């Protein structure tokens, strides 16, 4: 349950895989990206506006980014133009009379990338910009306020037009980099929001927006290319590492190119490897530099006691939320892998449902400190004692042991990226329609992984050691599923009402598609 950091709606109890896939598909269609109107209706006659005016202003207001984090806004909430995420965060902070503390210097940057990392600074920014509960009860927009808002809308529209003109020459190149513009099928019909994202143990409203990219981005939105998981909205838009300066990722002389399948060249393998590594680096919650900075920031004794004093139900929910958040990043990682979106929709969904938690486990080794046996959880590192209340000592121990064993291989970021892709794109998943197509893609990934390992390690058994860990990953997933089923039987209301919808759907005990 502690695996890195990351929700699904009602489950459809059916033994037929077609119905299970349809359930997953239908669920995602339940939450179309309709922006909430957020404009207070004006009660006084001398300041009233017509309903068409309200709709017009609401539609235009979304060109103004969220004042708190810069994400796509959905209207005026609590007196300030915000996205759904910041609206939900502020609502919960007021409902719970929350008292947050900043682990740094109380000057954290709050933007789309790191808005969930410091609740204290996020709340202070909300308050500083004028968010308040009174704005909901008594908020009235005067003519002067409306005129000012219209002026700001026009300013952003003009800026948007200028930026689009400047970026027109770059759009085609960006589309090639992210492999999104050519996606016309696959998961493209799953054009929806999941209806709730989660952070720090609380349900958060999902932004009812089209993408995690800014409104002026030349890049297509995730809604246009597949499953749009809101947690992914925090993913860094700009490349973290420039791989274009590395013409040949591999040492070609170290491997006999004759082993490649007919029609596949080393250039193809090199290009695929760079794509996967780039996708991995851009869809990790933390860069390695950030993880190194956090490495010795551990939860204090008092903070650990807070976790231990939580009810079992509350901690289960908190862990489910963190797992779901991590899974949302894995979904975006998958979508960016060259060849994944070329698979049929059925196989894309099955691979994600079956393999997403396995990839989270692999990625967990990045955020695991083997020197003190701690894992990054909600911004700081903590040991197994943090999860004592769960009553899942066997699952927690095995997860920590697995992370430690993977760390012992001293994998590079490139190797973690390629191994994650190989784990996800597995032809052994049941009910695949085109397993041979999946197998061919996985073979190319393993070929690339072997090249990178040969370049980085003197030990030529590293790949064999990685493959030997696959049964452990599957066993961990199955154990997690068993524990969830037991918990659901004793706490059905907790699971059905408080657990993230995505989590419930992915790990539905009645589904035959989970971690086999």
C-alpha cells in the first residue's frame, strides 16, 4: 500500500472480459471535461446579468490561468479564478480548519508541477490572493468587477493569439516529439476526467479541463490522445534531459546486429530507447536531483506517531490515494511510448490495468533509500513503522524488500525506464487481442535494455537478474489484490465511497485482468 504515490468508480461484476473492458471504457466517459460555471449569479436588478452573459463570460474566463498554480482555470471559486484542484484544496482546508506546516522556508513556489508538495504555502497563496468562504455566500460581481474581468480576458486572449502565432512553426516538431498528434484511435475515445484526484489523504476535485498543458500550449492535450488522469497534470511540460545530443545511445559494436528481427535496424532500436527514456524522465514525479535533495528528509518521530495513530481505514485510503497518483503518471508514460498507442484499444487498456501497479513497484526503487530502509511518502522518507496501522506487515515487508533488492542492482535512469516499459508491455497478459504485436514491441524494448546494460555494467547477468524479479513483482501485485479484497469485505462502505475511483476499478477483485 505504500508504493510510491497514487483512484475508479463503480465496478461491473462480470466474468466476461469484453464487459470488463467496456466497464473501464464507460467509466471514463462518465466524466466529460465540462467546465463548471463558477460565475456567481447576480441577484440585484441594477447589477444583474443575463444568463447568456453568464455563459459567455464563463466560457471566456478559462483563458485566464488559475491564479494559484497556473493550471487551466474553470471559473471563479471562493472569489478567485482557480482550477478545480485549487478550489477543492481550499474548500477542504476550510472545512477541516486545517493547520499546515512548511518543511522548508515558507516560500515554496506553487505551480502545476509542485502545488501538492507544500500545503502550507499553497493555502497562504490562496488567502493572499483573496480566496475566502464569504465569497461563496455573499459574492456579488459588480459592473466594475465584470468590466475588469472582461478586460483581463481580452488581454489573455490577445496574448494567446500572439503566442500561437509564434509557436505555429514549432507545433509540428512538438507533435513528433510527444507522438500525440497522430493518435486518432487507441484510447482517444476515452476523452474524460476521472472525477477526482487525491493528495494527502483528501479527495480533491479534478479540474474539468482539457489538458494539463497550459491553454496556450502547442502540444495536444491528453484528452485528445487517451486516458486523461488528472494527477498527470502536474507532469513537467518541458523536457528534463536533452537526449538529442546523444546521436547513438548504444555502443553498436558490442552487439551483433544480426540478432535483430528483419526490417529492424539499430537506428530503430536507438530511436525507441531514446523515446522511452525521455518519456520516463518527463513522467516521473520527482527528478533524481530532487530525490537526492530529499534523501535525508525523514519523517520525525512525532510525524510517524501521527500516521500510527490514524485509523486503519484512514491510512488505507491515504495509501490508495498515493498509489493512484503514481499510476496516473504511469498512464502518461505509457501513452508516450512509441508503438503503445498503435496497439488496439482493448490491448492498451488491458496492459494498463494489468501492468500499471507493477511499473509503480519498479519506479518505487527511485524513491527508496536502502541505507536506512525508507521510502518517500508524502514529501518525506519514512520506514515500515509508518504503515503499522494497516495491519499488512507481510505486504509492507515484501514491498520494502523488493525495492531494496532492485536498488542493489544500481540501475541507471535509462535502465529503469526501459525495464518499466518492458514490464508494462507484456504479451503474457490474458485476453490480449494482438499478443504478437505486443511481443514484437517488448522484444525491441528488451533488446534496447540489453544494449544499455552492456554499456553500463561489467556484470552481464544484470538483465537476467531483472527478468528473474518479474515473478516477485507479480506476487506482490497479487498479494496487494488479496489484501484489498479482505479489506473490502470488512469495510465495503469505506472502499465504495472514499477510495479513489480509479483505484477501485483497477483493483476490482472481480476483474480477471488484474495482475496475473
